[in-house]
C-alpha cells in the first residue's frame, strides 16, 4: 500500500504537473495570438497606437476567455469525479459488493486469506476513508482539490496576459508599426523557441524539434495575418 510519503510526493507531483500544464496553455496562446494580431494590424496601419489599443483589448478578452475555459474544465473534472464515484457515497448499499473488490485488491498484494480479511475489516471501519480508498483503487480517480477550477483559471489567465504583453511591448516604444513589428518578431520568436524547448522537455518530446515546431506555428500565424492585411489593403 502507498505510504504517506508516497502519497504526499504523488500529490505534489500532480499539482506541479497541473501547474506547468496550465502555464503552458496560457503562455502558448498568449504569445501566438496577440503576435499574429499585431503582425496583421501592422500590415494595415502605420501607427503603433492602433496596434497597442487593439492588442490590449485582444489580450484582455483572450485571457478572460482562456481563464473561463480553464475554470469550466476544472469544474467538469469535479463533476466527472462525482458522477463516477457517486455509488461509493452510498456506502451501506454497496458494502457487500465492494468488500469483495477490497478483498481482491489485498489479494493482489499476495497477503494470506486471514490477513486479507483483517485488512478489509480495518478498511471498512471508517466509511469515509473506505469510500475514498475504493474510488482511488477500483476506479482509478483522485478527488480534485475544491479550489482546483479557480486555480486553473487564475494560472491560465495570468500566463496568457504575460505571454500577450511580449509581442506588444515594442509598439509602446516605437511609433511606426512596421519598425515595431521587426522588434516584435525577433523578441516573440526567441520567446516561442525558449518556451517550446522547455515545454518539450517536460512532455518528453525532443526539445529542439518541439521548440522549432512551436516557433514555426507562430511564424505561420503572424505571416498569414500580415499577408491577409496587405491583401485587403491593396483592395
């Protein structure tokens, strides 16, 4: 059976994984979407002030939308947990069936029949702990943190905001949009490459290939937006 140390380590690992996942989601879109928007608008307008106003609006709206998406995703996990584990909350009505499942679990640990029965008796003494035990080991689900949805929303929101400011920052200091775009391209592509590199290392993908792929997505999105803006401008 898991030790308290193992449980704490696993929970900490899961929390860190969730945090990194949320940062990656927010930062990825935060870097790419405002970058593409700024590039597109730079192809149609000369003044950086226009790009700044539109970019700030886009970052604000995008971060809120992404944050709400993260919140709803977290709530969905909680609802799924309740739906999947609802039967275990009716402990008395499922005790015979689930005692057999508990016995099977201890049997897989190569315990003697006598030890299996003793372990089951000890497990079912505390109905709440027994239900949590069965939820984890029979259904393979862990109870989500009560504030998980709110934390997910906050992390994604802040990450999107942080990522979105990077491609817009040159426009605050350079009045002509085309000149600001040049700095924005260099800055954002470097950030996308670094972000893609570390993201790939965390997910087990080859770091260089992952970094190039993330960077290429940003290049294609910005180039497409800039090209469309120029096309409409010509007409």
